[in-house]
C-alpha cells in the first residue's frame, strides 16, 4: 500500500475502501466450481494479461512480488476488467446477507444449505475476476483481478510464478 500511496496520493482512500470491501467478503455464495489457478505458469513484467472479455491488462508495476510459492500483487492497466461487476456483486452479496442465491432458496425451502469456498464466493459475485495470459488462454487462470480504480490502476492477485 505504501507504493500505491506514493504513486496515487489522494486515490489511496478510495483504494483502501475497495480493498477492505473486496477482502472482507467471506462465506458462501452463488457459484459454479471454478478451476484452480495455474501456479506453474511463468509470468514476467513483460507479460500481457487479459481479463475474461479479452481486454489487455499490461503489467505496469508490482506491489508485492512473492518469493517462491507465494502470491504476487501486480498493478495492471486501469482498463482491465469491469469496474461495475464488483460493485453490483457487492450489492447482491449484501442484499442476500452474505449467502448465495442457492443458499437463500434452500433456506426458504427448508432444504440443506450448500457450501461454497471463499474463492468461489468472491469470484461468483465478480469481486475477483479471472485473469489469463494474453494469447495463451489455454494456460488457464493465472490470477484474479481484485481491485479496479478507473483511470488509475487495477490490481491482480497473481498466482502464477512472477519473474521481473
């Protein structure tokens, strides 16, 4: 966050608020089973990523470059992903009291309530959007877009191996 503070100044309050919102959601949600990210994929600072709609997400910097098996946080171009999707997802999540549509329906019908992982919750509401390697989508998901500030920057939680 210190790097972001120096880089973007006044936008930090907005960034902090959105990060707090996006990382605070847990529990169960409307979800389909999502493939695990490809942790064996290699991504460098020159790699261009893409969101689910094939919009380019050029890496512009790092917040945290993990050593070994950890997750890296990289800055990408601000046009990556849909900034509306996380806002609508957060609205739906709150409206459903932190439960998925399936869970709400099951509860109302008196049936067993299905379980979903935290990752499935965040992804299903659009709070985490899958990111791929541009031109190599077959490699699979290499990370998740977790924060979007239009005209400033977006942040990808990168699960692939990152090299400078």
